[in-house]
C-alpha cells in the first residue's frame, strides 16, 4: 500500500520556507534597539509632524524636557520648589499632572487663633515668572467659629516669589551637577 503525502503539513512547510527566505535578505546590517524604536515609533503632532498639537514630542519652546524625564505634566523645578516651599503646611492634595497643590488649614504656632490655606497652581511646563499662581485664604477664630478674613495683598506674590526662587536654585544645582 502506498502512503500519500500528508496535506496538513503544507501550511507548516510553507511558513518554514518563508522564514528561511526572509533570513536571506538580512544582509548583515544591525541596528541598535534605540534605532529600531526611533524608526518604529515616530512621535509627531496630532496634525502632522511640523506644528499642530504635539502629543509626545517637544513643544515649540522646548519646555517639556523636565516633565518628560520625570513623568509629570508640569515643570519639574516648579513642582519640587512648590512642594519645598509649602512643606511647613499639611498637603491635602497634590496633582503632578495638573500642577495643583492644595493645602489643609495651618495655624502658625505663635498665632493659634488664625489659620491659613493655600491653593497653588503651576501653569506652564517652562520655568517662567508667570508659571505659578497662588491663592491664600485666612480665617480667624471668633469664639468657637472660624471666620474668613482678608489676606494681605502681597502674601500670594511673596509665596510665588519664594517658589520661583527655589525653582531657580534647583535648576542651577542640577546644571552644576551635570557639568
């Protein structure tokens, strides 16, 4: 009795021959993993590679280096400086992607009948003078109740200046360490 060729082996043999044929076109050229990734995943903007809304690459001003390296949505120097500046107050909420830091009420030890709360917003991915906004709230204790009172006009700007000064110090320290 004569045995017939098993037809079910044809797809496997075809796949194996294609794999061997694909290896013959290799040509001995090698690419690093980084080159392969760059070739495979080209990050551009939403509306084309030149301009438009840039999803994963640098923005036009180049301000996302710090944010991309740290995985946060705002300038890393401003973020760290904000946390450093507000470290004496209890932090109620901190959102590094939205750039919002909300503190809980804080009573200074020398004036226990008044308390402060701060809302800090980081508005830019660059270290800029207008990249931080601070809102300060103050309450005074009257009997057993806390009542809202006005805050000095320069209190918020003093905190903003303190954050910007600390952010510049952090940037200078990082640049000095990189050299």
